[in-house]
C-alpha cells in the first residue's frame, strides 16, 4: 500500500510539473532550420477558437520561444524566454510559484514582466521587482529591460535552469509577427490515459505542415524513469504476495498438525473431509482479514502522516521534489486489497488437502 501511495505521488507530482510547462500535446510547424527559432503558425484557427466542440480537449493556449541572455552587473546567464498569452493556464502553474504573482497582460502593448526560477534568482542575485536586461540572440541583436514579477520552482533542471516566462507579445514584436501568430499551441486533454488517441485526432484537425508531439515523447527520459518505477513496484508487490501466501500455507499446516486428534475425532463421528477443510479455511480467512485490517491501518495511516507532516524529506536535485509525495488512488488501493485477499485465500486450498489423507484411527492416537 505504501509503495503504491508513493509511486502515485511521484507520478502525479512530476507529471503535473511537466504539464504546467508543456501541456499534454504540442502543435508546432515542421522546420529544418535552427531549433531555437520557431516558424510562426496562425493562432485563431478552428481548433483554437472552438476547442470546446471537441469532447476530449480541455484547454488550448498559444506559446512562443526566444533564446536570450540575462545580464546583471555581476553575472550573465543563458535562458529561453517562453512567451505566453492571456489564455495561459495560470491555475495549473500556480503550484510552482514561490513568490510574487503572474504577469499582467496588456491589450495595447506587451508586458515587461517576467517569471524566473529560484535557481536563476540565486545565480543572478535577483529579487522580486528587480529589473534585468535580456539580450536576444538574433540579427541584429536586441535587448529589453524586464522586471521580475514572480519566482517559481519545479525541481526539474530542464525548466529551472533555462526557462523564464514572459509576454508572447514581446516575442511577436521581436520576430516581426502579427498578433495572430505564435510559435505553437499547447493542448490539454481531459484524460491523460487517452493521449495516443488524442494525438491521432489532433493530426486530423491541424494542417499538413504542422507537427503534433506528445509530452511523453518530448520528455522521454522522465517518462521512462516513471515507467521503470512502476515496474519495480509491481515486482515488489509480487514478492510480497508470494511471501504472504507462503506464510499462510505454513501457518495452516501448523494448525492442522496441532489439531490432528480433533480431525480424527470429527471424522470418527461422521464429519466429511469437505466440512473439516472448511473449518480450517474459515480460520485462515479470519487471520487474513485481521492481517489486512492492521496492514491497512498502518499503510494508510503512514500515508496520512506523510501527506500532512512530510516526515520523509528528499534531495530535490535527484528526485525533483523535497519530500516524499503521497497520492490517493483509491481504485488501485481497493484492487490491491482485493487481489491480496483473493490470492491468499485461494492458496489456502493447498494445505487443507492434507486433511483428506488423515486416517481417524491414527489421528486419535496421535500425540
């Protein structure tokens, strides 16, 4: 139970951090040029304006990227400015915020406010409301003075070391794009388990020169790591179930040996093998239920303590978070209990078969 609580916590926490930056699906233009310079696509398409007509889509938002150098009096740091618009899902991103607030978008001009990570803040010694120069890598080079509106932290190096968030209007102005152009669109779907199907449906909606990329492909190393964790927990569960079955078989064999005389007497007075086996099976089931009760109290109790008290810390640089996360996936927890009860109960049939071979005369003499 504890292993599945922690696995679900790791999976949900890391996925939400990634989704807050890259959504579930990303639409961009096919290009063979510099990966840092995006080819613009139109924003106000049928997908963007009428995404609610598609039941599997939850939200669509535009974005653009622009590489640059943040410069202070003492330091210079290379970053990627991610330009976002008023449609950006701030509620999902709010979990990453440490200080300050989100960008205030203007209808008439672009905002000069940005969000930086805690790591960039420490490297450049920047605080809230500080102004910083950013030099954009283009020909001819340009620079802008921007103000730190907020500080975030995800624990994911790909974001914390490189990405700052600003107004997409700034990127549009620098690239000479119109207000109806962006570097791409990010799509959130309602059910992440249907990611493959959603990708195929989006391909049918977008133009032939656009590319649809899954978040699991864009950050393949992280998702492969989560898959490996899931496999380890399944192996661990299999070992635990094997030990539980072995222990119950041993316990029931000992009970049968201790009650050999009782079995002989019951057979002598006319009890059938099936009736005697039921007595021991019911006794075994009673032990299983008591064990599962105490196990659930201990496992779920630990989950509650860890969730609210955060008893076990983690190294954020290695685990992307500073404490062991807990997630309550109730269908999985119920399935684990059901699987344990069903499998261990089924195994009880094996030791009770010995009862068939016990002879009443020999059993009554047994001491």
